C-alpha cells in the first residue's frame, strides 16, 4: 500500500509541475496581447489572444519560447526570432537582435 501511495504522490507532483510550467508560458505570452506602437506612433504591432499578430501590411503567428519572441509571417512564410524584455510595469517592450544585428526596437502599449 505504501508503494502505491508513493507512486500516486509522485504522479501528482509531476502533474502539478507540468501545470505550473505551462501556466508560466501562457502568462508570458499574455503580456504581449494588445496594440504596441513606437514612440513616434508610426509603427504599430497588434498581438492577439489567439497567437496571431498584425504589423503594417503583414500578419502571422507569434509564440514565446526560451525567452525569445518568434514571429512567422503569413505573407512571406519567414520565421524570425528576437530577444525581448518588458519594463515599465509591462507597458514597454524592447525587442533585440533585429535581422541578426544588435539593433533594438522599443514599443509602448497603447
């Protein structure tokens, strides 16, 4: 009986860890949801709840994986990935590594 109980507790522990891990990923992606613009207001990104984005005349899918924002364009079928970080209480988003360079782009939540 003790062996069955230990196995059951181990399975519950693994399940709890999996749920917590997945909720962390979902929580990170939810930070992107909304419309973001540059300080000039010229460029705007919109990230939707369903994992899609719109930027100028392009749209596609986005995801977050291993601390990187991954965008896949529906128009070009090109996938790009950026380092990112949030600041100002998650109202400022900086993406880095644009086109394989050290360039960065700062966006502000509308």
